[in-house]
C-alpha cells in the first residue's frame, strides 16, 4: 500500500498585472539580483484548503495558485513544460494556465494532455497527470497555473512542502476550517524556524496560515534519505468534528481512530479460504510438524510464486484483494502479498495478521502522528513462541526472520482483531549479521599480478547479491561480474568466476580468478607494490558544516578485506608499512600489515553502526577519513636475496 504524496510545483496564476513588477513590488532585475545563479524562481505558491461540514460530515476542497518567473534564457530549454496531478481521491474541478510576457501580454495555454501516471514497470495507480507547455517562455516571462480539486476522503490530506527544486519567494498554506471541526497540525523537517504560523478567528471559521518567505531550493544529495526527512513541511488533519446533533465525532484523534479506518479496509476480505489455496497450504505443510517450519515453507512459496506488481486504482490503493484471487492471478501488490500470506498462514494454524507500516522513506511514527500518511506499505506479522516476526512477500530475497532493510526501526501497526491492535517496533539487524569478507591471493608474474578472490557475504550483504543475480542479464553476466570483482586498476581482467549459493539467501560465496597487468613496479633488484587494491571512501568527505541534510544507510554492516601477496622465490621483504587503527563515536577502521611465512598480509576492516548519520556526526566522519587516506599511499618493497 502506498499513500502517494503529491510533491510537485504547480505554477499558479494571480489576478494582477506584472508589468515591470514580479512580486511584492519587486522588479525582474531585483529578483534576478537576489537569485543570480538560478534559472527560474517561484514568485508565489499558495495552496488553500476549505474544510467544512456537508451533510454532517467533513468536506474538503483545495485550490492552488503559483507563479514561476524565468530569469535566464537557458531556463527555456527544460523549464517550459509542466504538469499537475489528480485522482479519484483528488478530483479535478477546474484549471487554467497562461504566460504573462515581459510586455504584459497574456498568452493562454490551449493544449493539455492527460495520461495515467506510471512510476515504474511494476506500478500502476489511478493518479492522472495533465501536462502542458507554457508559451513564449523567455527571461522576464511569468508562467501561471491555477488548479482546483475536491478531496473526496478528508482522512487523506497530504503534507504541504514549502520548498522544492527551485527557490520560492512566498510559499503559503492557508486552511479555512469550520469552528465545528478541530484541526491539528505539526511542522516537520530539519529547520522550521522560518515558518510563520498565524491562527485567526473569522465568523464561523478558523483560518490557519503558514508562511515561509524566501525559501531556498532543496539541496539534493544521492546519499540523503527521502525529502520528508529534511524538507520543511506541515502535516495537518481533522481531529474531530461536531455532527448535526452537536455531538463530537472522533475522526483522527488517536491511533484507535486510525486503526478503525485501516481495519475497515480489510474486514470484508478472506471470509472463506479458496479451495485451490487450501490445497497448496496442505501440500506445503503435509510433512511439517512445527509452526515455524510451516511458516517458512509458506513464506518461501509466496516469495517465489507470487510476482510483485503494484497496482492501485482508487480504493485499490488501500484494500487488499482476496487471497484466492491473488493465488489465481499469481501476482499482486504489497497488500495482496499480505493478504495471501495471512490467509495461508492462518489456514496452517500459524497466527498471522495484516500489518501497516511505513518504510524508512518516511520519518513519521504511529505513536506520534497516527495518520494514514505514516504507512506506505503493508506486510504480514506472525506470532511464534510469543514473539512477532515480520514477513514481506514483495522481497524474494528476504530471509525468514529478518525484516527487509527498508523497514528496520520503523513502527508497525499489527491488526490482531476488529478491536485489538499492537504498535510494535521492527528490530534493527546488528552490523555483525551483515558481513562481507573479501579475500585476495596475489602472485607476481612477468606481466604484473595473477590472483584469486573470494567474497563471503551474510545478511543483507548476501541478500543484495542474490538480488543482483536475479536481475543481471545472462548476456552481460561477465561484465557484471567484472564490475563486482574489480580491484587494483582499470586494467583488471576477469578470467573466471563461480557462484556458490547457500540453502537460504542470508549466505553466499562468489569467487573469481583474475589478472592485473602492470600493477607492480620492478626497479633493479626490487619490487614495489601497494597492497591497497581498494581506496574506499575516497571523495566521500562530507561538506561540513555547509551540509545539513543527513546521510542514509540501508543497513549496519562490517566489511573485512584481506589481501595476501606471495613472496616470490629468491626475494625477501625489505619494507613493510605500519598499520593503524582509528575509531570514534561514529565509525572507524583497522589496518594491519604482517608477514606469515611466504605471505605478506594486509587486513583492512571497516564498520558502520548507523542507519542515519545526522549533521552533528559529520565532523567525526571526516576525522576518520583524515586518518584513513594517507594509508592508501603506503608501498611495500621486496628485495632480491
């Protein structure tokens, strides 16, 4: 299941003339001077909600207006085309778009194209995208768009993000709400100090205004978590309302209300088990006597026989399909996977429950924000020997007993019955469960180095490898394996490789033979060789203190790299570099050189004990790199006897 957060810029219109002035009396020249490096800026972005009672229930309409001013000629090449979105939950009422030229001419957009938004080859939902192009885009022109919607389910109000990929001069959310409705809100993001909040009472309404002036563009980093973790935004929701009789009706006041809503989506499915599905369960568990063995067998069957294809159409984004239908189709989305798992496990006598959860893309928790936007995923939870185990059928590489890495440390809402639920924390898998041991044996040849390598992986490291093997194209497997084993230099040549799979995906070994021409240097009677075949973390210094956005890791891990060089006959070790260890509160490394008989051994070990690295840890991270990088320059020498 996924709550689609519509985060996009709509470029709105306003009923004012823009001759010579852009916004708040600012001229085009003053805007360009304020933002000298930007191709375009949003002058105004205003989203207005009207929340009232209609026929005794909450009724919501919204209206968005925005203006984008083009500052440089280069903006026209890629910033003239735009789009807005609508769906069965956000029904389109009206829209208009036009360009206001620098000489104050209004040129309307006459051609709009609407299509279904498909985010990937496995995802479909009923969100529709309407695209268009602003005419006559040039420096000083202002693109305008106005869109109005009816929000058909007031439980599903999206967060408002003040910033985006370009600066915003004025970003505003305005909510006009009936005094018979109690509205709650919460500011989220790294820095919300610049958001001015006012609440005004006017006639029969309360008016909430959230204003952020001169918003900088969000800085994007490839190693950052989802923008919800750092981009300033406000979440708001209806806590309760008064019905026609004046009685207070609880709406989203606490986790009980949320669970009542969630349970309404699943209460009418799987009322009787499908005969075909029952036969499969009986076959899978025929010779098994324990609940755990039955659960393992069923989980594995679903992982490998039901294909994950996300399909959400209207309420299909919230309501799982019947397990029998999923079985006959042999595909389904995350909710469908939870449906068939829950049904099969319960049929086998294993207590199993629908479970709502948010992936680590979202910073929210049920305990603090009991709202639909907290969860964008559905899984199955089972109870074995008094402990809950989380099963995700969408991941064919996930090992029974280990949660997918994307839901570690997240809160799960486990539906026990119509009235009972539990909010549980998904465990974090410790770093010593996710290991990589990479061992390289090297021998000197007249042309350079000849070697063998073996990689032993466990936990998430192993699951990732199985995932790669599943999706690598057999025609390109040699190139993929070359990339996987490459070390030393770009002259690395993969000669052979072998994959040794384990019975479960939490262990795997891969090995290879290779050659590395021109790596060792021979000067006179001496060889000079740098055993640092890898230079991990080079160019990964954090831009501290300028960077504020955290860094995300998929999982905690330990990595060990052992490089062994065989001393050729007739030579001896003449210089061996010193090793070093350095650790602080964030992370660290250990480098150790030693001679063991005819072998020279370099052992490098790194560890990561973080899922999220906050800005107050960046300095410590960089300190480790300061101590690490000089070690990569160390060279050993061998002298002829």
